[in-house]
C-alpha cells in the first residue's frame, strides 16, 4: 500500500505560519504488510538540493506527532515500511522497526519539526532499528535530520539482518549551526548487527554526527 497526500489549506491541521499540516495521532500507526508513506507527494514539498555535507533544506509539508509525550510509538513497522518526507515528533519511538523488513527512512525529520531547526515536541527515541534497515540513501536529496530525540537518534532494539546509515545529519539541526541539546546518543548498536555500514567511501555517503550528549556512535 502507498499513502500519498493531497491536502488543502482548509483541511484540519493546517498551520498558516509554516504552510504545513500538523496531525496528532490518537494511537500508534501499525503496518502489517508493505506500506509506503510519501510526504513528498504533497504539493509544495521539495527535497533538499544542497550538496553533500552542507545544511539540509527539505521543504516538508506533513508533520505527525504522538498523542502523549514519550509514551506512544508513532509508527510500528511490523511489515515492510518506507517513510519519506515526514516530520515525526512527540513519540516514544518515532518508528519502531521489526524483523524482517526491509525498512527505509529517507528525506525526513526525526525529532525536529518541519523546519528542521527546532525540536518543540521531541521523541524519547528516534528510530528503533531492527530487521533490514536503511536510513538515508547516501544522497543529499534523501538525507534525514535526526536530532532532539532524548534517549537516542538511531537505537538498535531488535536483531538486524542488514543496516545502512548514509548521508544523514545526526545530532545537529538541519542548518548545522547548533543542536537541540536533547539527544544522548546519535547511533547506538548492541548486536547482533551483520552486514552493517555507517557512512561509506564517498562524501555523499558520509553522515554528519555531532553534538550528541554522550556518544556519537556507541557499539556494545
């Protein structure tokens, strides 16, 4: 299944200051089969066009927040999940990935709002990793901004069969000028994690990891 957006400014949740739509969940979203949620399908949404290792400037139009801070997952990925072009906040985990996947998160703001510059509704944890997980595709257009998640940005909570984390900002805000100051760990892996790659040989695959309170990357 594929979820696309065709919202107008008279629809509920429209925020006139930022010209985006803010939705508050009553309960977590669960996908049992294959699901693709595409925020870039909304008119006016645009991918980042800056080069690699530069600020990320997506124009996002859809923001989803959990109902109670730090208690409810936004998206529970039991089946295969693709998320692109969303801002996710105010959740226990923004996305909780189960085996086997594959799962993909790209072009999204996890823990920061649609501007990528502030964290008014932080998650307790950004993405709980499991299964076959890809975070960013190693291109500026697919970069995620993962910041302001209190316990950690990317945290392994399930067994991984494959992992790729490439081309993201993890810790700072999208402009790379500061951090929300809330994220304990950028990436936390606790095994097993076969076939895992963080970054890569090209500048586009490099992640910018900075400003996390304890560790940028913690492997235990």
